[in-house]
């Protein structure tokens, strides 16, 4: 959509003195939002849940309260600039959990649930197995594991104190006991674990896609010239922090599976393999250390 076209449409929206539900949604669509985003933002502005989309249809002629109209149009303007919907609503569902998120952390993606499923598989039915989530961000992976398997001893690390504040607040609200620590990957991390899981930064530093990700924390996205610097670092550290037969499981980019498997094999990992995400893309790769 051309900038001058957006401007004319925005002036039209501002000219509406009183807006009904239907007019509010039409205004959002005119500014370039898709219908689902517009509906979810309007529900958020109205103080309703995302499951109440049918309410909008039943009340399309209702006039919006003035404060709601102002809040909604502000949200629409921010969404039109590319700000993630989850930052605007303040939450994102992941593995059945309602997580609070904001610009201090990346928005959890459904594809990352592949990593959680795999971790639960390798942990099997071993009671009180120990697992650590590196670069936890919002705490999505760690909290999903603890919620599904309350007996697990779950640890989580992040370099960002801001991210840890988001993660620990999520844990407190969800009443899930996870041990949080500030640090860089496995540096100064004591003990050994049956599984190490991580969704680290994996975008190449000069990747053109980074230009569009202006609202997310850059340090959680980019990782060196080929996007694999942090993955290399984790693979090098992991063997010393895994119990015999323990697994290292990593999420990576859509085209990095072969490279990550190569790194794991070079580091001496066994049973090296990849798992596909919801779109059929090899999204996670991992391997285990020797049982000897």
C-alpha cells in the first residue's frame, strides 16, 4: 500500500466522530490490516477474549465507547507499521499456556512446539529428569515442559535480565516452578542434564529479513555471518553438561538442518537427526552423547 494512500485513509478514519463495531473493523481493513488481526485488536480494546469473535458479528451496529475507539485506532496504527500482534495484545498462546509477552522477548511461534514435543519424547518417563532451556526468552519452552511434566527439574538461562523478568513473571502467574538464571548459554552453569534444549538466534547478521523485524530484540535474532555462531557455541559446550546418554536439541533456520547435523556429528554426538515443524520443514536438529 502506498504511503499517501495510507495517509488519506487514516485521515478518513480520524474524521469518523462515532464508530460502530462494523465501522471500526472497516477502518482497520482500509489501513491494511487483515480481518483476523482487526477483530483480535478490537476484542482486546473492548476487554474481551480472543474466543469472542462471534460477539463482534452479533453487535456490529453497537457504537464503541470513546476510550475504546481511541485505544483501538492507536493499536491499529501500530499494527500497520508491522508491530507484532502479540506485543499489542500482551499475550500469546503456546503449548496450551497463555504467556505474557512484550518487546523484551520474541513472540513464541507454534513451530517451536516441535522442540517441546521432541524434548518430552527423549525425557521419556524418567521421574525428576533434569532439563535446561538456553535462551529462554518468555520462558515458553521451559514452562511448557514443566506444565506437561510437573516432576521435571527444569532450569532456564537467558543473557537478558529483561527477558528473565518476563519469563519469571509468567512462571509466577502460571504457578510453575522453574529455576531461572542469568548467563550466556552454559557459561558458569553447574551440573549435568538429561536434556539441553534451545531456540537460539540463528539468522545471519546481514540477512535482509532482519530489516523487517524492527520491533523484536535483535540480540535474540542474529548470530554471526551464517547465523550459526551461537549454535556452534552451544554444541561445543553441551557435552560437558550432559548426563550419559543425554540429548542436545536445537531449533534452527529453515535451511540450516544439514549444517547443524554436520556440526553435531563433528562434535561427536550420536543418533544425530532432525525433526520437521508444522509446515514439514526440518526445523530442529539434535543428538545424544555416549552412554558410556
